[in-house]
């Protein structure tokens, strides 16, 4: 079976690593990036054509993959003047791996469907190390047939693809699970402040948490950075605020309170206001420490 | 080296299993339980003397271990009329494996010290399966020398003994980590309510959580029971309320807010009021479900 030609849009922290894995796996790539110089440098290194516009990219691709910062960018790239729809043929598959609202994913799916373009929303987790190693988890919403078509691509990018249901449900699960992760990190941060106040031996605390009832992926990844107050950026705080906002919107649309996530959002906003927005979201700890220190 | 004679007080869900492991390991045991019939039945099965009072038990023991429900029981058993102190000789070691306040642990340590009785506070985690299998985690507060003396006993009861610092610090770490666990469970419960409301495929949600950023020991143990709303009791809700109250007291004593734990305490109290007090604390989910269903 001949491999489909891929158009890849968005060569940021995640996208550049994911596209590199596709190139290394032998896929023929055309790329586009908002900053053209980035696309040209990437194409020179990995071997790809650079398209002048998303429309041009779509014209030479069977499958278009996008991973950009937010829903506004996704929308512009798809339906803007020189957007993907302007250049696409019927039968194309569009895979959006950005994190956007489930509502927008459904709406884009409908608009693409009117042009007989198939759509999958497929946000990912695993941060940049997962993108680089090809070990992402992919949460895909769309039809069985479209997921089957995308499988050779997903197999290169990730270790686990979960079919979450219809278009939009990949996003719903992504933002809910990110809200859980952020809230677990916030619980841990608050407990750490209490432990410090009570004179607890923090190495003993870590040892008890590890493998015990209080353990979590967040404890594995974020407790030591919080103890040392040195944050290696795996996932930016401001991006996590965006994801938690989307989860709060899902909850609000259903009229369901999600107050742990709302509280976590407040703490992250405080830490962001204190200058930690570009730092790993473990730095939400700093908002609590500032309060404990009696900062204004 | 001759093995120390053990007096074991409290043959409840945890204690009966822990004492059975000590008996099986060849320790010579005297037991006491508030309900005498329980002690007699246990002794008949596992081979032990039954003491008439804690004082009598102490008189024939080198090491006294207690695991009972709360601080009031611990205090009565130690310093009550026919309590441990009344029968103990200088040089005895008393190990309290109940969960009590760090403050009370320190105070009991002082009072026992006046009688030259050594003290370790050594609460445990791992629930009844861990007690049965001898795979508890033991959080011990006390002197290095006393912990060394207790090591042959702890090695039978648990797989991991963490020296948490001075007397009382075992309790502090225990209650803080239990507050983390309960809060992680509450975050998960609330996220599950949102997911149900948004029509999420719950099997897909589980699959994404497992091994991902939102994963936790609580997700491993409690998500499926919450999805099925069928709770296998590993750790009773009312006991968890007690532990979280102790964590809130640690925080309050230091003047530090611990609002995730406070919120979790509220949810658990609601679920307890709805009749789930004797059920596993995963049933805190029911408080949220009742609200989502619009119950009064």
C-alpha cells in the first residue's frame, strides 16, 4: 500500500519533534509554519517541501496534520483565506492534534465535512519528551474508518491511541484528564506547604508517598521540583491554564461544578501573575509558598 | 539473640491480621482486646495468651504494640486504671500503630518516658490487604535506637519502614499523605461526574488515565468502583474523615490553609451523612452524584 503524503502544520516544541519522527519513518512531508524561517530550517534538516500557504500544502497532501497553540489559530489555518479548505480535495483527511475546545472540534468537523474532508480530533499527552521519543498518548475522536486510515501515522507518533468516540471526544477526555493532573499537582503542593510548616522530613515524606496511597504521576514528576523549587519545564503553566479553562467550560456547559479544577486554575493564575507562566506548571507551588511567606 | 515477647493490643481489621503475621513468624504473643471474646477466639486460632487487662499484658511483655481506633482509646489503654503503664517495667518499648494526632503522640511519648518506657509512633498504610500480606508501609517516629530494636517486628509487618523523625512525625506524615490520597480521590470523583455529564466513553477515560499524567494510586484503586458505583471496602470513609481531620489540625496548628483537604472533608461528611460511613471512602463519589442528580 502506498503511503499517504502528509502535510504538517505547526513546527513548535511538539510539532517539530512529531514531524521529525514521521520524516524518519519515511513519510513524504510538506510543511508549513506561521514563521517561514522556522519551516525552512526544519525542512533543510529533515528533508521536506515548504509550502507558501496552508492551501498550497493541502493541495499536495492526502493527510493534513496540525498542531498549533489554540483554537483561533486552528480556525484561521483551516478556513482562512489561504487556508487548508481552499486547497484541499474531497477525500482528504485532516487530523488536528492541537488542544482546542470539544465544541470547536465538532464545529470544524462539520465545516470540513461539507467539503467531503474527513476530520479527527487527536490531542496528545506526553509533553516534549514523549513527542521526541514517539511515545505520546493520542486521544482520538472520529469515525472507526478514519482512525484506521490514521493508524500508520499514529503508530509513529505515539505508543497508545485511545479511540474516545465521536469528533470532539478526544478533546473532552484530554482536557478533563489534564484538569485531574493539574489538580493532583495542586493538592501535592498544598500538602507540601503544610509538611514544611510542621517540620516534616521531606525525604521521608517523598519515600512514604512513593508507591503508597498518595502516589500519582504528578508526585513522580513534580514533588522533587516543588521541594527544590527548581522547575524543569515539561509543560508550561500558561498552557495548563488554557487546558483547565477548557475543562471548566466542558463542566459549565453541562451545569456541573468542578471546583477542584476551578481552585487549581486560581492558583495557576496567581503563579502566572508572579512570572511563572513560561515555567512548568509545578510552579503553581510558588503561589502557595508566596502566601505562606506572607507576600502581598 | 532471643526474641522479645510481644503484647498486642487491638485485634480489629488491621490488628488481627498484623498479629497473625507475628505469631506465624514465631513471636511469643500475649493479646488484649476491648471485647474479650474477640481476643479469645483469635488466641485459640493463632496461639497466644489472653491478658485480662492491658496492665497484665504489659507485665509479661518486652514490647507492647497497639493498634486501635482513635486517640481516646490509645490514652485509656496506656494511662487508664489497668493500663499499660500500671503493669510495665522500665526498659519496655511501646509501639503505637494507631493513627492519632501528632500532638497526642508527643504527649504520650513524654508520659511513657517518665516511666522509662520507650515509645515509637508507627502508623501504617496499606489497608487490610497490606496487613494480611505483611506488606504495610510503616511511618515511624522515634529514636534511631528504638527503631533498630523494633526492626525485627516491622520487618514482619511491612515491606517498607520509613524513619520520619522524632516521636509524632510518623503521624504527621501519615495524616498528610492520607489527606493527599483522599483529595486525589475527590478530584477523580468530580472529574468523573463531569465526564459522565459530557457523554464521555468511560472505558476510554480509564484507558487514558492509566499510565498518563492524571494517573494515581487512587485512580488505580478507586476509579473503577466509582464508575460502577460498587465499593469494596478497603478503607472506611469514616476512618478517612478522622485522618483528614487530623491533617487539618496539623495545618491549622501551623496557621496554613489546606483547602483541598477541607473541601474533601466536606464531601466525605456529606457521603457519610447519606449512609456511606462504613463503606470505602471511594463512596465520597456518591455525595457528588447525589448533587448532580439534584437530590436535596
